[in-house]
C-alpha cells in the first residue's frame, strides 16, 4: 500500500502549497488621507544649492579637513533659517555636532531627526559639472551631498521653519541632531547620544538616512517600494596574513605567501556564511512577498519548505538580496612584494565583512579560520561592530512614519528592511527602541549609484517631496 500513500502525500503537499500561496495576499490597508502641503519651493531648492557650495569634506587625516567650510555651513544655516534659530535652543556638541531642541507641549515622547552634513571626497576631473557650485540645470541640482545627506538636513530645517511660520507647536519635544563626521565614523553622533542619555531623554522616534522609495529591487514586485530600515548589519575589517621565509622568485616553494592567501580567499568565497532569516528580512518578505508574482509568492508563503531554494537563488545572484540573508565577506586588498622577482617574507589580504543576526566580529573571524584551516595564516580583526538591535514595527511611532510615507508616495508599498550599510543611527539604539532609517526620496538605480560616486545630483521634484514628507511627519510628533 506504500505505493498508494506516496502519491496521496504528494497531492496533499501540493494542495497545502497552493492554498497557502493563494491566501498569501496583500494585507488590507487603511485609507490614507493626503495632507496637502504648499511650500516655498524656490526657497527650498535655493537653500539646498547654497548648502552644496560648502566643501564640508571629511577625511580620516584631520589635517586635510577645511574647518572654515564647516563654519561657513553653520553660518549659512543661521542665515537661511532665522525662525529656527530664534525659537529653538541650539548647542554645539563635540567638534561638529549641531543639536537643536524644539520645545513641545510634552517632553515624554520626543522625536529625533538626524542628518549629517559632511560629504565624501570628490574626483573633480570625473564630474560633468563642478561638485561644489550648486548648479541647477534641466530640472536637476548638481553637487556632492545632494543625495547624501544635505537634502535631508535641508528638508528637516525647511519643515521646522515652515511650521514655525504657521505658529505650530509640536505635541512632543523635537530634537534636530546633525553631525559633520558621519562619513568617517566620527565621534559626533555617539557624543550627542551621550548628552541625551545623560539628560534622561528616551526618544519615542528616531529617523535617519537609510532606505528609500525604489523600484525593481524585490523579486516579482513591479510597484515602487518604500523601504524603511529597522536595523542594520554589523561591520568588520579583517586581515589574513602570512609571515615566513621569502626568497628569490627563480626557485619558489610549492606555494608562495601570495598563493597561500589566494587559496584562503577562494575557500572562504566558496563557503559562504550560513543564511539567517532576521526580523527585518522576515517582515520584508512577508510584506513585499504578498505583492510578488505567483512563483515568488509560492516561495515566500512557504519558506518552511522553500527556504533552501531561496538560499540557492541568493547565493547565485549575490548582490543585495544575498546580503540580506547572510554575513558577507568581500576581499578588497592584497599586499605582497614590491618586486615581481622577490617572494615576500610577509603578505596579507584585507576583507570587509557585513555581519548579520547572531554573527559577531569574534564568531565571524572564527568561521573564516575554520574554513581555511591553515595554521600558517593569522586572522586579525582590525576594527568592527556587531549588528544593531531591531526596532519595533507594531507601535504608534512606526505607524506615524508609515503614514507620512504613504501621504507622500501613495503608490509605494511601505515595508521594513535591513540596512546592509552602516549609519550614525546605530548609536541611538541604546536609548530608543524605535530607530528608523529612511531617506525621503524616490531614487532610481542610477541615482543610487551616484551616492559616493561621480556626478551626484537630485531632481528638483525630489527636493520638494522630501520637505513635504518631513512636514507630514513633524505634525504627528
């Protein structure tokens, strides 16, 4: 009778899969009333252009930093936003921190709006337009920092100025926390958090850069997706080194130091870290998977069965989908001899790891050691930090943010997601359970590639929508 039972079990299995897939539909959403906002569009665009003219470039070598440009930026803020500086308290924190406090009707559930005004260096010769002249041409504003993240800082300040002009008082205290050294992982953000912590301020909502409104980033989903980071991966720079006897290249050993390191790299790349389904990614799959095509809906509705299939797809594709599922290791540097005919006595490779879930800097290093299994090589952590905690998606803070997004981009599917990059917001996790990472822009793949790249620029309508988003969020706080 076993030969009869097997087909029956297969049929039952298929019925379960199909039923679960059919039931895996988009969740019903409450209708969102669009709150129309009429702002001074020309002022917002002009103010951002003025900010881009400040060469607030961060360098790890402090002697390269032009501090006068940072001072000029701060001075321009005072000129552009007189009501903000008249009605909000202001203080400098550390070397570059700008902290504003807008007193609300209540101080129990404060909100923190973050941004950084430093930018990465520019290869001027590779740009089509000057990077620090704030040029507006053909409906686009050019400049380093246009997307990352002077647009955010301008939008926050513009929104507060707008609401002050309407004699608006927020329900709860508002803090504007801006740093000038985020691009070099500086001390400003942690110093601001320490100040807030010392004052026993527990933010009910923290908003920083992160996800955006994007298209064609999730399998089978054609609608725009507003991705809000509720956590971020950890990061570690590591080094694998061989030290031993060098010599003349005319009589090499079976494996040179560079050859041994190359073997180690290949072993690690061929044995990716184990996949992990974290809270942000599970919630993203549950949200966006319901809007996907039938085949992908079948996978996401039945991960209990098809998770190995998904894992295989991620491994083959690589890229961001794979990065959402596992700790990644990218080998980025290799150093050996300075001469081609000399076998080095020492050689090393450098790697950048992005840690997920339960992985830590220590466990990741141990995993690489175990995979390579070569006692002649030493593994060292240069520096690193573990993954952040994950924020709530079931409370009023999340709903406020989600509402403002839907009011600004009504066609977008709002979803949690895991940031694979790092931001200053991770420091706030020790004083708040509601830290969200969302850059208030609809960005094409090309525009996302401009961040830290050449020809960074922003369409003028994107600037206007960013301001409107922050006004819609601020009035709820």
